[in-house]
């Protein structure tokens, strides 16, 4: 068995970011996902919107610069993640297809063993 990181991307302009009823519906969909795939889920969580992020990057002089906000150049931002365990990539993809991500999508990446 291997572990995979499932990154959930969505447009922050989608209503679920700001509408409590839509957010509750999205949480119910994630609960249903958890009930269906609980045996494979090793961790995961939702993230605050990008305005709550802080980025740290080296400047041209090699010093670290801290800036407010995420480093985002697309309309879709990272909104959450799951760590799952699967026999292979095909099984991980089958599980990831069930992750709720209306108006966005998911990215599946294998986790390097330690």
C-alpha cells in the first residue's frame, strides 16, 4: 500500500466559501466521502481562504521575504486535502474521483516513503 495526497482546488468565488448553507452542503458531501472511503483516509482537512495565507520566499539577495496571501496566479486555489492509502495509483484515482470539488478539481500525488 502507498500513500497519496489528494489536493482539492476550487475557485474562491464559488459560493461555498461565503454562504453558510452552501458550506454546510459541502461539509455533508465530505462527510459522505469520509463514510464511503474511511478505511483509506489517513488524514485531511479544509483550509482557510488564500487571504489568510502567508508566503515566505527568498528574495534576489537570498534573504527570506514574508508576504501576506498565497502565491496564486490562477483562479483556483488550494482549499483542502486528504491523505489516502491505496494499493496503487489507479485505486487512488478511483477514490479521488469521489472527492467533492464542484467548480474545481483535485490533484493526486504519491507521497515519497520515508
